[in-house]
């Protein structure tokens, strides 16, 4: 975690090696994908703690998000390596 005023690292959160990091539409979570770990890790930006992690059968590539009408995150669309398509993750259920 980087303090945006001082630009100094203030905390490290252990996640699998990171391919990309995204912020959810409501700004409440940072979501990282991992090629090596074949996983998505969701971090609560208020607590700086891992909220949940989801594993896949293939390495994780770029992601896109769909918001609910209230702005909260509804789904994550996760592109997977060696797969002609993407995984759809229900954010509330924390499952594919």
C-alpha cells in the first residue's frame, strides 16, 4: 500500500505474484490477478486486508467489472490464459 501524499510504501499485503491490479467501480476493493497463482485476490482498501481469494484452473489475465445500480460490484469478468472465453465471478457470492 502506497501513501498517495508521500508516495511511500506504508504496508505490504501478501498476494500471489501480480499481473494486474484493478479498483472496483465503488472504490472499496483492489483486485489483483495472478498468472503463477492462477487466482484473484480481493483486498478491502479500508482495512488493507485480504477480503477473499478465488482460484482458477488457468492463469489470470485482464479483468473487467460490472456494477450494480447502486455502484457496488456485481460481477468480475476474468480472462484466463489458454481459454477461449472468460470466467464470470459473482462478487457477492465470491464464486465463479
